């Protein structure tokens, strides 16, 4: 199903602009603070459009954050025991063993049964893994069970039996042949040197034949050979490295560009992709042993024989920055934590609104308008108003510019509060609320009841976000004991 994310951002800008224009015009008219002249309306339209752009930027930022969040975990595999009551009846072991027999007849050996760690909140699965005699090809026979089919943007086709065949060429080119339906999320988090071919509905042996042909073609075009001594550990470390490459690439893109690329893929889905052959040929050869000592090998081991407790997770995470997301996500995957996090981020976003509208008010003051948004900071309005008066004086322009700079600095501090309070940081929530509470007094003293009402509303949502941050801290603290 097409997402049309780019259009959603544009719609958000238009809708926010219209809503702000209507509400602000109505409030200004009720307060008697606006004359409906062309110049006044022009300022109102510009200011409302500024809010719309800010809202669109927030939407695009959330899209980017969501994509980056999906690749934040340095994954490991947890070894499964088929006799465990939790796994004995959950997966189709008979079908898995039938495929295992087909592979055994072709010289493949069984490496074990594994599941993803940290686990996904959306599905549970097993990967029964096999390797050929030369340790050049690794095959996963997968059985996946979706917790809520069709929800969270995960199509029902993800569930059931699937196959994934992986080899490494030249030590750093990851070649994958699969029967999975490729989604935009798969494409976005691809590694820099990933070669992927998808054949939905193909049998295991047909996929194996296509994989062998793909390897031959790639070797001819790059002049590189298939790497040997590929183990399960190295396979997972290379997967981590690919995620690391994707995160670096996506971090450099704007949220709007990420939305554009996702929409482009949805409009014309790809069943295969690869970097240009000359780029792959130019890659220096590397030994698979190098991945054993790379940054992605730090923290939790790629293969875990027994699920660690949260406390041991934290100890492992402290050994390396790259391991910390895994420790956090053992708790963050909890639905209750997810709901609290959403409420916390919603509350923290009010800091952005306060800062953004304050900067718009500062700009309006600098350009000679006496109209502004009620939710903006009163202290910045005072500073910019005094600054405007001083700039009008030939002898005080330096102090006027300093006051404008101070007002912008105050607004930017609220941006800082919005960013850091999402960590979560209860202290930044509290400090930002305290300053905004003091700012509310300005509107009370000025008998600006509309501004006072908006400030009280904003304080309520900030308090809601801070209480969620406190609850998250308590839950994580309790889990660590």
C-alpha cells in the first residue's frame, strides 16, 4: 500500500497554515486587536504559513526519526532449543526439517536454530541456519508469525515460511537472494555494498540455483571471488555493519528526502538492487577476519546461547557505545513504554512550538508589525519591542541588536529543551516548564487573557510530557533492579 509520505508532509503544511490562519484571525478579531487591512492580512498569512512550514518540518523529522529508529539495534541471534515449551509448538518444525533434509542431500550442514535478539514487538520467528561445505553460502529457513497481521505497516505476506541465502564476495560485498517481498523499509536500510535479488513464491532449491547464478555474474563483473570461512557470527557482524552504513547514509538526508525516496520505491517497487559494478570492482579486498575485530563486534556477542537479564545487558552495553541501543530496546519494546514515549515526545514538541512561534514574533517585530502569536514567549516580545525602539534611535542600535540577539537566544534555549527532554530528561522538562511558567506571569500582569489561556494549555501538555518521562525513568529503573 502506497504511503504518499511526501504528500502527507505537504498536506500537513497546508492544513496547519489554514487552521492557524482561521484560529488566529478569529481570536484577533474577538480581542479587537486586528484591523482587517491588506497589510495586516499579509502579515497574518505570512505568520500562519511559517507555522505550517514548521509543522511540516516536524512531520518530516518524525519520518526520519522513525526510519533511523528501525535500524538502531545492533542485532544478535539467540540460540533456540526445540524442546523448550515456549518454542516446541510455536513454529512449523516439520517443514523446517523437510527443507533441512533437502539441503543435507546437497552437502549443507545444520548450524542451529535461532531467533532475533532483542525480539521484535511485531513478530516472532525462527531461523534454522545451514552452511555449505566450503563455508561460502549461508541459508536461513525461516518461519515467522506476525503478532498483529496487517498492522504497523507490515503486510501479511511477511509471515509464514521464507528463505534467505547469503554469500560474501571480496570480503565486503553482501549478496542476498530471498523469497521475501521487498518493502520500502528493506530498501532504505540497505548496506552500501549490498546486492539483493528477490523472487517471491520461489522454492528453496530454485532460489539456491538463482543465487549461484548471481554469484557467477557478480564475480565476472567485479573480478572478485566468493569469500570462504563465513560463520554465523561473521554473517551477523556483516549485517550490523550494513545497518551502520545505512544509518550513516540516512543521517545525512533530510526527512523530506527520505519521504521522497520511500514514495518513489512504493510507486515503483524494486525486486533487486546493487551498487554499480565499477564501484564494487573498485572496493579493496578484505578478509572476513577483519570483521571479527571491528567496532560492530563490540558489546553483545552476535550469537547468544542464553537470553541475558536486563542488568547483564546494561553491563555489556557499557562496554561500547554501539551496544547501548540494544540494552535500551529490551525495555523500549514494551507497549507501555512505547505509549509513554509517544506522550513524552508529544509534550516535548510543545517546546518547539513555543520557540518557533517566538522566533516568528521576533521577525514580525523586526519588520515593524505589532501583531504576533499568543503562544509565543512574552519575554522575547518585550526584548524585541525594546530592541525595536532602540534601533529607531541612532545612538542605541548596538544595544537594540543585542536585545534582539538575546530574544533569539531565549527562543533557541526552548529548542534545546525540546531536543534534550526527549532523552528523556526530566530536569530539562522541569527547567523549560519553570521558565515558561514565569513567562505566563507576564501575560497575567498584562491582562492578555488569550495569551494566558494558550500558555496554560501549553503548560498542561508540557506537564503531561514530563510525567510520561518520569514514568519511563521509573520503569527502566525498576527493570534494572
